[in-house]
């Protein structure tokens, strides 16, 4: 977890954005990454994450500063 003083928030966000964009560039197989700032998920619209190896599922709800989602580029989702 990252904590910062509100006085330095713009500079901190710039650094965090640069780190997140660098992570996105590491995505394998030509997949794409969506970065979702201030992502809010209510109880009714939570996101289910499934581990492809174990099939373990967890449902996420609440609020996060940043969400990162990797997805495969297809004709349907990439314009």
C-alpha cells in the first residue's frame, strides 16, 4: 500500500502513472491493459477474478485507487 501527503499528490500520481504504464508495456502475447483510476465497484456489480491454474474465484467489490485489467485483443473489443 502506498501512502502520500496530499500536498505532494500531483507529483506522486505522475510517478505512479509512469509505473503503471511501464507495467502495461510488459504484457505478454500482445494483450492489452486497461488502467482504471478511482475504480468503484458496488456490491451488485462486483468483478469476479478466476485463477486459470486452480480455478479459484474471488469477487471484488468496494473502491480502489487504481485497477489494472489485462485482456486479449479481439475484433469485438479492440477498435
